[in-house]
C-alpha cells in the first residue's frame, strides 16, 4: 500500500481492513483515497463511496480525467484474503 521509496505515501486500507467499518473509518478511508487520487494532476476524485462485503472493503470512485473532462467509474476491492505481506 505504499509508493516505492516513499513509505509515507499509500493507502491505509490494508491497516484498517479488519476494523469495524464505522462512519468515522469510512470518512478516514475516503479522505485517504481522495488524497492519493488527487496527487496525480491528471485526475480528480469527484466522489468516493465505501462499503463492506463479506470479506473486505469495496470503494466506488467517480474520477474525472483532466483536461478532457471525461468521467469514469472505478471499483476497488480490498479482500481480507489478499493482504500483502
């Protein structure tokens, strides 16, 4: 969940995957995902929706690619069985 040579950059989701998915945790994850997406000047996160499923967390993002103003949906699934070592 981190960028090569920069362990401070990356997602917190793998650290939070076994935690109860409270509204506070959803907000923290949404902020983290938004910050990561918006670190690329070619794209902006329009909306981030977070939910759980039987074995992990699903994140649905609406992204707008700049300067073309094209929006796309992206679904990210973080499964408890796929935690990186």
